[in-house]
C-alpha cells in the first residue's frame, strides 16, 4: 500500500491486476479514505464492453471540469475493469499522455485502474480434453483484451486467491447477506 500511495502521490498511474473479488476496488477506496480523513475523493468509472470513446471523452470532460473548480482538491479517477472495452487506445492516451481527445487533464487528477488477468480455463482443457484454439474467447476466464505494452509498466499483479480463501470469502459474504435480509 505504501508503494501505491507514493506512486499516486507522485502522479504516476497505477493499474491493479487481479481476480474478481480479491479487493482491488476496496483497497483503492480505503486508501483514499485513510489519506483524506474518512472523506472519499474517488470518481469510479465502471468500464464494460459497451463503453465507447465518445462516452469516455464525456466522462473525462465532466471530471476535468469538476476538478478545475476545486483547484486545491486532488481527485482519484478509478477505471474499474479497464481491459474489458475496445477503447484501450483512449485509456492508454489518458494514462500515458494525460490527455483525452486532445485536451490536457488537470494536474490534480490521479489515474488508477483495475483489470482482470488474461487466464485460460485450464480445468476444462484437462478435465474434458477440449482442443482450444488461440482465438476462442470462450476459453478465457474473463472476456478481456490485452493491455497495450506501454500500460504494462504500471501494473501491480495481485495474483489469484487460493481455493480455501475463496470459500471463506463466499461463506462470509453469504453470512453478511443473511444477517442483512433475515432481520
């Protein structure tokens, strides 16, 4: 967390890579709250297959205009699941050049992303002896696109949680839901 904090403070982009549920989003939000005395200054952008470059430009323009009004406040912009859209060239422009559609981003914007790993469903290969072609997206755990090479320098790989930890996480989640809805 300290390394992430120093990179964010120095205005160096940060991209967290890890399995769904490993805590990427929670880590960023909690770190931001800790550094801002409980106040969250994170603008979360949920990326998906349907997001277009035009929509990203509009979002960034709104965020940039908001930050220009609050010149003393630093805003973290968090792109969640950033490698699930086809607009990776625009995300590369935003992260590397700090521009969108030719417009320069304000200096008080910090860029953070989260992405899922490129991982094949190996258990299906071995279990059913399926012949998997290289271009078959159905054989991937997540439907994602490879990050551009220039963004790989900013990636922190969280790895994969173990099977036992995953079971504990699921059990705790359902206990929490049970406590909420069974009152």
